[in-house]
C-alpha cells in the first residue's frame, strides 16, 4: 500500500474503506538468518536497512512489548548533527543525510522538520568552544552559523537576553537540525521492513541467548525457541540484561531522562533552543505543546518515571531562560531508561561472541541516530565489517582509551554525563 | 526520594551526590582487565544494587546504600567502609 496525495483523495471520496494495517502480525518461524532483539527505532531501522540495502529478508525483529513502545516513543524528537568529536561527527552527519531522504525512501510522512537548532552560549570561553564545534561541523560538511548577541535577539526575541547570571552572548545555529514525529519514524521503518518480508514479532520477550562453541545459535523467548545464525541486540536501556544472557557485561549504566510537555499553545517557539548552562532545551510540537527536558536524574534507575528534583531543576532553568513559559501548564511528563556509557557516546560493534552484534549506549541521543544507527548496524551485521561512518563507535575504546568521545570534555567515567 | 543517612537519619536525596556502584577498588598493579571491570563494566541490574552516596549537604559521610533500581526502595544504608559495608 503506497501513500500518495491521489490515494488520500480517492480514500476520502470512498469512505476511507481501503486503508489496511501497516504491517502483519506473523507467528515466529523456527529459524531465521538474522534476529534483531528490540523492536524500537534502532531495531526496526536495522531490519529495514538489512532488507532495503543488503537484500536480506529472512529476518525477525523480536519485541517484548509493542513496536516503538520504548525510547523511540519517549524522547523529545530532536534531530541534529552538531557534534565535535571524531567518531561522532561523521556518524551523526551520516544519520542526518539519511533523515533528509527518509520520507521519500520510506514513502511515509515522519514530519521531519528542519527548523534549526540553536545552542546558546554565555561567556567568552563558551563562545570559543562553540566556534571550535562549528568548525568541526563545517569540516564534516554540515552546516553551522555563529550568531552574535543581536543575531540571537532577532531570532529568539522571547529569551531573557540580559539574565544577570547567564547573559546570552550568542548561539551556534545549526539550520539543518530540527525535529521529527517520533512514533511515525518507528512506524515507517516497521512498515518498510514488513513490506520487504521481515517478520515483526511483538509480545515476544527474549529470555535466553543460545551459544554453542562460542557462536550464537538462537534465542529462547516467551513464544518458544527460535534459531538464528546472527543476532543483533538493540535493546537500549535494557541492553545490560539482554547482553548478560550471552555472558557479557557492558560498559553501561541505565539512568532516567525525563521530558515534559505543556498544553497546546499557538506557535511561539520556531526552532529548537538549548540552554546548556541551565541544562534545559525546548521546542514546540506541531500540535502546539512545548516539549522540553534537561539532564538525567543522575542515579541508576529503571523506574521509567522521573524524580521531582530533576523535574524542578528543569522548570527552574526554563523559567530562567524564557520567563514567559511560566504561564504554560505542564500537561504530562515521563521518563525514559537511557543506556549511559562512560564517555557519553554510543557503541555499534561486534560482541566477543561470534554472530552477536551490539547496538547500545545511546545515552540521551538515540532518536536522532535512528536511521544512521539502523543503516550502519545493518552494514555490520550483513558484512561483518564496520560501516565507515560508525567505525569509531567501538566497544574496546574504554579499555584502550583510544578514540574516546567525551563531547563535554569531562572524561570517561560513569555518572559524569 | 529520601536516603536514610546512618548519622543524620532520613534526608532529602538532594543533599547527596551519587557516587556510583559500590565496587572493590583493584590493587594498582591488578592489570588492565581488572581495572576495565572496575572503571567501566557494570552488572547494571534492574533490581537491588549497592551504591555510594556522598552526604555533601549534611554530615559529609560516604554511605553505602542498598537500593532497588526498579522501585527505588531502599533496604539498607551503612557508613561506607564501616560495619556491614562491602
């Protein structure tokens, strides 16, 4: 079923009776070439690109809940490629290019909106770092513009520019950054994978990983054993539990990251604005809600809901940056379980078990990575060699200390990022 | 969330700084693998975990807390390095 304007017109004139479910609900087969554990954005994207780019279709995606019910449905929908460290810059650049062709590729409206991301700075030192980061982005081939005080004032007149503690000196403007409709991304990849023959199996929790002579042979699930030649893990905040089934310990701690949405308002915030000094960032959804968040709750947790101190801190930072939002009523808040690595950057690599592949450690940045992660993870699984855009996302960088990507320059240690 | 400081009693979690999983520090010459385990690799359980909290806005003691990461239920808190600590 292809979506098009003509199709919408036809369905509109014939009572919308022709629409069909976007994917099947198949029973698991006893045997697959490849199993992807985790039916979130990254898992579904991986299955899609395995089929789309590599022509592999004897694939199952196993999801313990429902498709897109994890972090791809619990983020703040921001898409950007404004990283500074080698390893990250080329990866997120690759991902952003995939985003830019994604809707045509998937034939699915993911509401990708390149409304621009502005990172504010508040001191000479921060400006120097923003310029350094902008240069890294330009060298990578992406876009970056340094805005001075007046530039920010013109674009974002509603901010408290002369805040006594953090006066706004300027901003790093990334015009190609923006937002996308998070659920639609999961649905679009699911539909695209299903159309090409991938089995998407929901309510199917993996309870064990079978290994014989150092090589994976399949998984045990709540819907019975399934054999597979290769297994890719894309379980986000639950990565440690899934990897433990293969006897692995990962350099990951799971923390909670909260997000908040206000009641729907008329258009007021045109871009994505980040306020690093206050740990706050904000955009406005197409429905009108102000979508904002801040830092982690800063202790290990799987509670999938936030604690009040972090919520209070985010609200305070928001009020400091744009006092006008004090009039908006917060409608709901939620927490996602994020898989934090010591350096705050992700891992796409082979596991030290033959036939097992790791996609984890997305910290607070997994959503924007979705197409890039799926594309490069599919490449790794299909060819057993890392994709050039993801070659820096190595598992062994923590032990070796080579190629660490601590964007904030705080070091590589748990609980720093 | 309140943490039961053995010295101060139950106190708001904002008075504490989280200092991570309570692990035994390897000997300086224990080798790369032992230090990799200590610095980076984690069990990361969805359940009870032993962890350090530093009571910076209180008595400044380091305490070792047994907390369930799925429910935030706290079952034990002792002075780090003291009786009952790991």
